[in-house]
C-alpha cells in the first residue's frame, strides 16, 4: 500500500510539513543517516496513518487513559497540554537577558498561564503535571521589568470562554482580558470588547496531536478595530490594510487568520495619532492580542525570535522604540533559547 499511495507533502490534520523520501547513498547508509531518515519518512506516510491515530485515541479514551501524546483528555470537551518541568537554568539565563535589556528600555513582561493551569479543574484524575504557576512566580520575582501578572484575572474569568477547547492558544476574549491588565500597568484606558464570530468549526493543535475525532469544534471570534492600519510583513514584502488573513478559514488552521500566522518582522502603522510606538517580542499568543493595541499606538513593531537573527536593541534604537512588550505563554518562554538576541 505504501508503494502504491502517492506521497503527500503537508498534513492538514497536524498542520506540518511531512518528511520527504531520503535519497540513497553509500555514505548516508554507512553513517546510519539514511535509515533514520527513511524511518521518519515511512512513519509520516504510513497507509491510513490518520485513521490509526484516531483508533488509538478512541482506545485510550475507552481505557480511561489520562493523556494521549502529551495531551490530557479533560472534562467538558477540553484538551490540555501536559506541562513538563521547565529548564530553570535556561530560565535564569533568559531572566538575565531581559534584565540587562530593561536597563535601557521601558520593558513590560506579560507571561500568560496556559489552559492547563487556569482550567486545572478540568484535568482528569491523577493527571501528573508540573505547576506552571510556580515557574511564573520564579520568573517574575527575579525580573526588573514591569511585570503584568494575569493570575487574578484568570481566576475571575476562568469560566468564560478564554481558552480554546481543541487548541493551546487563548481565545480573543482571553487575550482581551490580558490586554486590559496590560493597560492598567502601561497607564492607558482599554477599549470596549466587541467581537465578531468568523468560524464555528475550528480544530486546533491539541486536536491534531491525537486526532481526537470525537472532539467538539471551537468558535473563533475577532476584534475589528475602528482605526485604519497598514500591515507590512517585512520578510515577504507583503503590505495589506487588514490585521486578518481570512483565507485561512478555507484551511484547517483557522487560528492563522490572526496576522497571517507567524512572521519574523511585522511593522504596523495606524492613524491613532498618539505619538506612541511599541515593539512587541512575542510568541503566537500575541497574534490575537495585537488588534486591541492599534488604537493606542501610531506604530507597532512585532518580532518573533524564532525567525530572526539580529540584535533587538539595535533595531529598537534605529526605529526610536523605547517601549517594549515581551509577551509569551509560560510554556514557550520556559523553552525560549533566543532571548540573547535582545542585546543591551
């Protein structure tokens, strides 16, 4: 069957590029690399792979197993990422990078808990999971920047629809509550929440990890600001007047409508006329957060460290950026290994 079935290049279910068939050579065979690459290739193209993953999920649900492929099967249709104990040595280095950077810039740090912590009452019994709140407390107590603590906010709104059931991101509603807390620390008045539903059949990353075909789809809401914007995706030389790329609603990855997924550098110009600028260093949690900011800043520069290799401090000085927001969820900042690019 494997020989007769045509290879695919991309998995819509898992939202990733599949391994390519390796080219044979005597050198790679003797080194063992060919065998390793062929094993990855065969695993990615195994006949009826998605169906077997679904069968595995159903079996483990029937056996009342608490997790599947690092994802907890929670109550009320929620799937929750297992949070492993973070690397505190890496975290200590990251704290040092942020503190040195903050000596020269007005730095704000926002670390969001994941749904695994906020909705821990939905975890299955006896689920073994590291308490990420301890990690956030460790991070914040050693940081000299302006820290935005979302713990109380999450306790207040935890029963609202602030996290997707099938995806690891917070919803636009959850991002709004985080934005309100940012406004308190930064000293600006938050705008009112007005949301528009654009999808009711979103299946996210946690669904894909286990192909939980029994999952209930999520709804995606967006906030459409009144301000006019110009969005420049610098790496791809693409300029648009919208914060959303709605064509993703025709694919599985609906969350990528927010700022066209992830880009190395995005420059957003607005008609806010506030004489304020902001640089955001972020993971994908910021993508649905940023639309709430366009009424407060004339320019918003957005950098994703995973895709760049230049000094952030130099970039900020060149573009006259004094206010910096570092926005991550706790899992990603625990594993971030490129904060050394902040510079001083």
